[in-house]
C-alpha cells in the first residue's frame, strides 16, 4: 500500500475531505461512486427500477350505493314532548 491517505483534506479553506485518487482504495471509491451515479441517472431517464411509475388500476374503484332512505316527514301528529308556546302567543290559561 502507498503512504497516501484514502481521504485528503480540501485545500480550499473548508473542513471537507475528498477521495484521494493516488490511493488504490480512494480510486476504487471514485470509480464505484461514478458507476452508481451513472446507473441511477440512466434509471431515472428511463423511468425504470425504483423510479418506475405505479401501474394503472385494473378495476374500477368501489363506489357506495346512493342514499335512498326517505327523510322523515314533518307531520302534525303528536310528539313525545309538550309543545313549546310561541313568543307572540298570550301567556296564561
């Protein structure tokens, strides 16, 4: 192995590191990274693999039947509670 480190500190004044192409492991990491990114770009362009769109549904979605129960009618029949006198009706017996 060479005396070169796998990662080297950037000389741009930041605390970032980069792969050292003079070290065999650093060079291998560069090649693997480029292959991975290239493969992902091709898959995104072709919409394949994890970027494949969801298949169209093969059946119609379930729709419930329309509400067909009749509403209760307002009738003048007796109710279980006493009638409330109106505010304009005269008070008293």
